[in-house]
């Protein structure tokens, strides 16, 4: 109850409310542009939040996440081109409804299902995050090191179809984390004589390069998306009878979105497709799915909006980002000197509660803005793609350079964009590299600190019960991923 009262007292006003509004608008517009995922839209704003109040900055980034999930459904329904990965499931029935002249109805269902999912996910975030963080307050340096190793073991579940490629990406991230000054001895490492690298390569630069620049390089070689028209696109909110029909599919979306948000590597895309499949399984009219089912729109849209909040639970409580967008928001925390994890609720509780209040405002604003922004979104989708790509790259370059007026930072961002493009070309996942870059310093510094306390005795990691439990969990998670990747296919073949 105290947490809920604190959230109510932290409802945004003034600049924070304006930041939430700006984030929602940019998120919807960014989501409406095919290929511009929520994480990319968030990464574009990261450099611009440098001089902002921490609560306003984090609220704006989280609001982009919320708005982009709805914005992604607009081109998915109108032109059968998902604006975000999570909106891919919406294209199945959303576009069929548009072909039947019911595009406005589909967009209205998407908007309200997203609102329901966002509010449910926020409730889960408020109720679950602080208890998880309270348990983690007992952490010692060995436990923090083990927690970082557990976070790195998540790489195995984020590696997609190739565990080897995921491990290579994770090692690249760890190599980036070693650039700079040694955390114990103070010796400079891998700086190549550049004073700008003495403080290391900031994760924000890695994220902006891998998410924003890489995506733009990929879009340059991709074919242009279709054009949308304004016919039959007046937004129509669901009626009371429609709500009664949609309640089951939204419950399914809420439950699956919660579990997928908590699962590292789950994310909105998986939640949306599983929810779509389960909604069809439990529907009284399964024959309509694939032919224009309103439940086929409500379930995935509800699920991917639940994930916008529940994916933040492990990030806020343990400091482990489980999705691209959560990793970008983690970068926003780091910019302002805040380290998500057990101590965040002790050192900066006002920022956490302010973020909760900002997410509440963002979901309400998403409905209000969604009612009036459809026409600008259609205009934006119809712009020539070269103009949009040039505009986005200009934002990236100017934002990164304005942060510290450093050409080195600019070259790092562009270089990471090229690296990310090469990784995408060979089918290597990006998130393991981000995890390695973010968690590398945490693992190394606490590992070295633990050995100093134990005078070089590695058994300290087994003597600490929390550390031992986390290491066992890391081994189990890695073993399961190896079994799923190599042993399970072989057993099927046999």
C-alpha cells in the first residue's frame, strides 16, 4: 500500500508530464515508420536526455517505448507492414479488417487493448519490482559478481538459432567493457593513447550505434514500403458489446505478456505471437482468425503493451536488461549516474516512483494522442524513405556530438553501427553484445574486489550462499540452452 501511495504522489506534472507527452508522440510516430523499432526510437533520444532532470528523462524514454508499441500497429493494419517487430502478429488479422473497410475499428481495438495491457503491466511492475530488489539487498561483492555472471548467462537464451554466435557477440561486448582504466590498479587499457578513452566506452554509445545507425544502414538497402491512404482510417473505439467479446483475448494477452516480459529474451514479439495463438485456441470463433478477427488484433496488442512494463522488472530490481528497449532505458539510468539494481530503491526512490507515475501518464496520453495523431502518421509513412533515413541519421550525429562535443564519441557510434550491420549480415544477435558491454565492468570490478577481500581465495564465491545460488542458476540456464541448441535436435534426429 505504501508503494502505491508513493506512486500516486509521484504522478508527473510540469516538465515531467511534458516529457511523457513528447515521448508518447515520438514513440507513436517512430513506431509508425516501418523498421524503426521501440529500441531505435529510444536510442535516438538518449543523447538528448543528458542535461534533463533524471525523472523527466527516464519518463520520456519509457513513454517512447509505450507509444511505439501502438504506433507499430498503424502500418501493420493499413499497409500490412509492421512498424515494430511486436506488431508483426497484428498484421495477420489487422490488415484483413482493413481490406474489409474496418481499418478504423482495428486501430481503435489496437489502441484500447494496448491501454489495458499497459495498465496491467504497470500494476505488475509496481507490485513485483521492489520486493525483488529487497531480496537482493543482502548482496555482497561475490554475490554481485555472480549476479553479473547470471546476467551474462542470459546470453545463451538470447542467441536465437545459434548459441555460438551469441557467445561471440557476448565476448565482443566484454572486450568493449575492458577499454579504459583498470578498476583496481588504475592502469589504462586498450586506449591506444587516446585520453578520450580513459573513462572507457560508455554503453550509451554502443546502444545508439548498434540500434539506430545499424537499422538505418539496413534500411538503405531494403525496398521501400507501401503507401497508405486515408480511406476508411477514421479511428473507431470499441463498443460495450465489443468489449464483452474481447475480454478473454485481453486476459490471455495480459497473462502471457507478464511471463514473457519477465523472461530474458522473451520480449513483445514472442508474447504477441503466443497470445495470438492462444486467443485462437480459446476463441468461440476460431474460424475467423486469419480472415479478420477482432480478437486476433486485441490479444497481441494487449500482450506487447504488457511487456513494456514487465520487461523493466528484472532491469530495475536486478540491473539485468532482458530486452533491447530495457537495455536502452538502462543506458538512460547510467547517463544520470543511477545504477539499476538493489540499491536503487535506497539511493533514488523518488526516481523509481517518478518513473512509475510517468508510465501511468504515458498510457493515458497514448489514448489521447492516439485519437488525433493518425493523419500525421499516415503522412509520415508516405514520405520517401531516403528523406526519413537522412533525418534520423542527422538526429543521431548531432545528438551524440552535442552531449560531450567529442569526435571520438561520434566515431565510436558510427563504428558500432558498422559492426552491428556486419553482425546482422552474418545473423549474429546484437543484445548479447549490449549485455556484455553493460555487465562487463560489474563482473570484473566485483570479481577483483572479492579476491582482494578473500586474499586470492576463489572459494569465497562458494561460501557466500547468495553467490552460490546465483552461480548454480547461471550454470543451469546455460546447460538448458546448450541442451536446447545441440542435444535436443540430435535426440529428435535419432
